[in-house]
């Protein structure tokens, strides 16, 4: 039996909006959930994965929904999808009801300790976590691990399928457990090829080198301010994501002010060389974050223990 409270909720859902209900009387509910997933992630590939669909199938659902409503819901671009004004209105109308529906059936969904979903920044996943995962998975062959690489901050209430996240921040997320892993520091790095071509800079001559910037120039400003210098007003190239910045440095494009935790595998592999003994501390550190409901997840307990051991090893190695 579904229970009186849930039955009332479902009735409210069916009466959500007469115009919307009439327009979609023959449209499966999964078309709405697919639309909401795409709207919230801004990326059809990630949204399709979260719905266990192919990108083609999700695109078909969205087109079907647009045809039924006679509205264009998304603007499609090279970096993802963006809601139109009609799309924003639709999400505002149905989003709370979809969230409530997911919450209503969540208690009936059996949790599996052999499946673990972790949200992680793409740069942290590719440069730090993934190169180390082989050992963990070899120790726990029964565990099915899903890494959800995204710049978006996961909402554990809305994204009930995500068990934990690796986040960078000040360590304060209300309602969540946050366990410190590693402090982050910054230092200039360059490729061996660039050093061979131009020589090795000193802290005093670094400003003369081709530098790679970021959308926020505060870190380079802070680095040069320690010597009473000014950061350059022009960079060889600037990047709005850390992974691209590190990869540009590997390619020999210029010197990057790298995050040493997230670039560690590139340094260890000899693809980047740290150019200074000095370190610029970051205001943020790396944390394992999870909601209280995940605390007794046996897969997460194993991952948590392994993760802290990895972090401890790095701290001890300096």
C-alpha cells in the first residue's frame, strides 16, 4: 500500500497544472525527469548517464517534450545546453514536484553497499584520484564504483544516488560530514621542454617568462606581491578550468601557477617541473564530504579508510 500521505501527494502531482497535464497526457513521466536532469546539469552526456540512457535517447525525449508543449526548452551550444525562458519556467513548475516524488519513494529503494557513487572535480579525478584507484579496486573487487566528474556542487538531497563527494573548500557545509584530507598549495610549474628552450627561471626572473593566466588573477597577484612585484597585465593564454591550465603547461605553452595536489601525478611523471621552493597557501583544502545517511554505507567506509591512507602518505612525503 502506498499510504494516505503519498497517495495525496500523487494526486497533487496529477493536478499540478491543468494546461501542462493536458499537453502531456500521453507523455511518459520519464520525459520530465530527463528534462529536469539535463536542465540541472547543463550537460546532456552527464544527464543521460544519470538517467541510464544514451545521449540520443535523452535528446529524443527532450525534443518530444518540446513538440508537445510547442516551446523551445533549451539553447544548445558547444559547451552544453542552457535553459530558455520557457525552459526555466517549466523547471520551476515541475522541479519541486519531481524532487518530492523522488523523496516519497526513496525509503522504498534498497541501498546497496556494493555500489558507490562519488562526485569529484574533473581535475581532481584525472590528476589525483584516478591514477591511484587501481589499488583500491583490486582490494575491493566486489565494489562497483561510479565517479561523477563535474564542476557542479552536488546537492545530496536532490541527487540521492550520490553517496559522497570530494570537495575543495573551507570545510563548512551545513548538514554534511566533512573530513579533511589535504591542504592545497600553489607553485609555478613548467614543462621540461620549455625549461630546455628558455632555461630555468628564478623567483626574481619568473615575471619575464611566458605565463599562463586564469579567469581569476588573484593567485598570480598574491605570488608576485610577496616580492613586491606586480603580476603581468597580459598572459600568453588564460583558462577558466584547472585541468586545461595544467595541460597547457604540460604542452609547453607557458608557466602555470599549479595546485600541487591536483597536479601531483603530472609532476611525479616528469611532465611538469616545480620551479620554486616557495609555496603559496590556498584558502581552501580538500575534503571528503557526505550526508549522515551515507555514514553506514560499507562501500563508503572502505573508500573513506583508503582515501585517508592516501592523504596521510602524501602529507608524510611532504
